[in-house]
């Protein structure tokens, strides 16, 4: 006999990579009536696991959320076993926020993305202009456009830098090869 539901962590032994997710996919195929509750520390939904797929229920929630509210985890296991498909409210909110941030960043031109990355490194507009080999006024115009598109107008310099760094952590834009020496922007450690 098979269980009604299982709980897997995306990162499980032996590899501590995506072994739990791979196990969930195998279980989904071999035992389509077993509900699967996926726990993760990632802020993004894992690629390749669809809570809507399969004949059984499925749920997705953050590990921190499950640890903080074990009764919610128990409720999700029971509901998934009854065939429901669930994404926790916090997960849905965080994923929607990430999508919103990505859309805002996608609205930037390549030049603006490069300027944004350099601003996140703490460079001044004058330093960015020198590094990129453009006029200071060009960078000033691009920065103003970035601030408008990201809703950062009216903030002082330190607050803008912190806000820009927060944007970069959520969805760092790819910087095109440009003038001057380019530095790699660290990723947020999220799966692609």
C-alpha cells in the first residue's frame, strides 16, 4: 500500500540539490494517487513541479512557514490528501512580488540595467559615467529614468542605494558587455 500523502523538501539527501523535487516527480508518475507537499527555502516556485498536475493533491510552502506553523503544514497535508492543490498565502505573495520586481526590471533598457547594477555597487553617477565612457548628463538621465520606473523618486541617496540593492537581490538583471570593465553582479542564490 502507498501513503495518502508525502512531504518532501526540495533539497534532500543525497545530493542536497534538487533531490527532493526529483523524488516528488518520480512519485507523481509511479504513484499518481499520492499527494505531495513540497517544502522549500527558495523564494521562487521550482521549475518542473506543477501543483496542478497529477490525479492527487499537491501543496507548496516555505520551510520557515511550515516550521513556524506546524498546524498549517498538517492542514496542508490533510487537504492535499483529499485532492486539493494548494500554494500557501505567503508563498503566493512572495512569488507575486518577485514577478512584479522582474517585470519592473524587464522594463529597463540594457543601458539602464547596466547603470542600475553599478548604482547597486555604490558607484556615484560621475563614477559610472567615467567607467562607461559617457557624459555625466547621460547617466543622470538614465538614473532618473530608473528611479521613475522602479518607483524610487524622492528618496535620498542612501535610501535609493538600499532600494536598488533590494531590487538586485530579487532579480538581478543581466549586464551586457559594455564599455569599461564589467563586474559580475552577485545573484540572489535563487534557482533559475
